[in-house]
């Protein structure tokens, strides 16, 4: 779809608002004949943005259940730089299986591929294509379209960076061993109670470690702190 690709890239270059990006994702979804196209990113101050075709009901459900802390797609893509097929991810835990069933009940398909995108100051983004089809049909779709989708993903990311006014680089935070341990366990999807039990400390003490780490990282909340610690390489899961 060379002509169509050039058209979409031109539209991205001319986008000036999030609404413009939403419109592009809808047109891309229709052009490729898939269920969903989504671009999601976290900017340098922890604000999360999404432009895509997931239903508002699923987005609200995702936030309500704090699925960001257990989403295998997010954690499976943090340390990668190439497209990740969802079948390559670890869905073995009970939490992950419940999450996937819930997602599909809200209209997501059984197939997905996410393209990780990394920017300055810890900015992290995912460009995701989701559909419902057989494994054979999905492999054929990727063979035909993945190269174009990678180009589109990178142009989405360039536009998102244009939207943000970057400040001067902050110094790399130095976390204590206990702070690093607490953040690592949360990044692995543990609840605060589970993390406290793993470290043989009270939940109150864990909260102190997490809050101290959050302040050192300049994060707005725990989720943002985990994202920054992962994206800057302070912790690895």
C-alpha cells in the first residue's frame, strides 16, 4: 500500500492535536481491516496519553483495575526494541490469563503485535495492532504489512515528541538496595502486600521505600515511578 502509506505519513506530519491522531488510528484500522490500532505513550512528567480505537469502556476498565501493573504487553516490551508478537509474551500467570480474558470480553482480539518505541528522558511508547483471526492468517498479515506499520509507528512517536516540550535532563536517581528491591517486585506485577511479604517487611515500611523512590525519580505516582525505573535501566525484570 505504498500510496496509502505515504498518505498516512503525510497526515501524521500535519497533525497538531490528539484528535488528529485519533482520526489517523481509525483510518488505519479501517485500511488494514483489523480490530484495533493504538498508540500509547508516557511523557517525561508521567502523563499518559493514548490515541486509538479501544472502546472507552475497556480503557476505563483497564485504569480501574490498574492493569498497567500486570499487563504482559507492557512489561514484555519495556526492554525490547523490535516488534513483539503477543504470542511471544508470558501469559502463564493467573493474573495474566484473567487480564486477557477480560480484554477479550471488552472487544479485543486474540492476536496482537506491539512495536516498542523509546525516546529521551524515559519516554516510552507502544504502537499496537490487534485483531481476531487464526494464527496462519495473522502470520500472513504480518508478512505483508509489518514493515509499513513499523514506519507508521515511528512517525507516531516523532509526532508525540513534537507535542511535548522537553526540559533539561534530570540527574540519574540513586536508589537504595531496599528501594530497588521494592520497585522491582512492583514492576513484576506483585501487589504491595505480596512485595512486603517477599521482603519480610510491613506494608507500611514498603510504602516508605516506594514513596522515597518515587520522589527520587521525580515521578507523579507509583506507576510512573516503575516506568521511569524500568526505562532508565535502574531495575530490570
